[in-house]
């Protein structure tokens, strides 16, 4: 099919075609797929790092072209920056924070901001990352044509911490993969290899995720309950891995490592609850994934988490171990669990990738 193309949109696909996607990588992948399904009038040039990892499970339409940038270093500030001068782009879209500082004069730019955690929790970011975010990110965001924030909380942070004008920022919620995250026949745990006697955490193992308080709170639970931690190893995580042994509960805490999306629904579906009391999140996708799998949620009462969870979660103070313990106790009440599951199903109706793609496209076409 031949399309009458309206705009040429550059898409930073550096995070899309990689293994073990999480966070911004998952966002980039899902959004690009959703855009390919709804937009046949604009031409997309998707800049990628390595064609070997081009995903084969998608039949990309003819208006989506992939261009490899073979820069092992300075991919954004060198390779991508150079392409903005060579390609006749109408707009450059970066789905994760970092714009090329040097780019073609007059080029319209749109960037998605996922969170400003480094502004609130600087001690939980590497020094190099803190310096970059405090200087470069502020400059880039102030010079971008438009900003997409993944939550109202993130938009408020951009106004407060960066000094951006509200009219420059559009909120476009992330979606979740409804084809994978749904209620399974094994929800009761009877046909699952995982029994419903565990709390589940999903996310990178790092200080910002508050795992030390999770593990400490869990140590005060019944000895028949277990804690499964699903996520890749992050920075400053050694003490987290050592804590269960120090508390004498190493046999009850299981670090599963990275778990692919295909296997997460079974974990969610068999869990007592998702325990997600992160110290800061720009969105918090595991909340929606759990709700879609009829898994009750315990999450924080700070940043974006109440906004994303809606009425389908027990909200706790992430800095108060006693409050986390109370949340774990409450979740054992069957009436409470049933109410949370029902509310969770209602809540997830607000979020889908097609809606996110349409809202993103509206911004791209309006600059």
C-alpha cells in the first residue's frame, strides 16, 4: 500500500531493539509498535544501534524505515546529532530524556520524560549520572519544543524543579501489554508451579526501589510466606542481596533475576500481592501489570504511584517499615483482596498503548 506521507518523524530507537527490556526500553518498544499500527500518513525514520537485534515479530509498514547508526560511543551526541543535519526531519522524537545538544537549527523536538528521581533522591544515583542529569537534562528540556510526561506527577515535577511552562508539557500515560498481562486459569495457584504463599516485587534491584525496607518488613511476616524478587541487578545492590541472610530469612527470600514479560503473568497471578513501595516513580508499570492479572497491590503514597494505582491498591508510607508491615497484614483479609482486585480491573481501563500513541502523535503533529 502506498501512503501520502505528511511529515518525516525521526524516532530515537536506541532503546527498542535490545534484550531484557525494562522501563524506558519497554516504553520505547511498545510505543513504536502502537504508532506503526495507527499512523500510515507520516514517514518514520527509526534510528537504531544494531540491525542484528531488529525485532522479527512485527510486520513494519512501509512508512517505517530503520537506519543504523554505527557509533559505539557518543551515539546520541555524535551519531544521532549528525543524522539531524543529513535527514530532512520535520520533528525528532526522543522517548527517553536525552536530546542531542547539537542538532540542525530550527529542528522541532519532542522528548518524553519518565521521572525526575535524581532531583529528589540524588544520593541514589551515580555521581556521573547526577552531574549529567543536573546540567545536561535541564538544558535539553528547556530547549525542546515540547515535552511529554508519563504522569501528572512528572509534569508537576517538571514545572517545579526545571521551571518549564505548563503549556509546553503534555501528559500521556503509558499503557500495558493486555495481550500478555491478564487473568490466568491458574489464578488460584492450584495449577501453577508457584503457590499463592508469596509476596512479589518486580523491578531492578537498586536502592530507589526500597528493597531493604521491603525485606525487613517481610521478615516480620509469618514463616510460611515467601518473598520473590523479580528483576535485574542494579547498582549499589550488594547489601540488598546480603540482607536476607543477615535477618535469618534467606530460605524464604528468592531472587529470581530478570524475568521476561512472557513469564511475569504467572508470577503475578499466583502472588498474595505485588509489594511495590518504591521511594520514587515516574509511572510504575508493574502496578498495572499486577492489576491486570488480578493481583492485589501494595504501593507507596508518594510521587506518581497513587495516581497510577487509583483505588486498586493499599497505599503505604515507603519510609515507614511498620506501615509496610501493616499493608502486608491487611492484604491477608479476603474481603480487602476482593475489593482491590475489582478496583484494579476498573483502574486499568484508563491505560492502553493505542491511547498513548494517539496522544503522542497529536503532540508530534502539532509542533
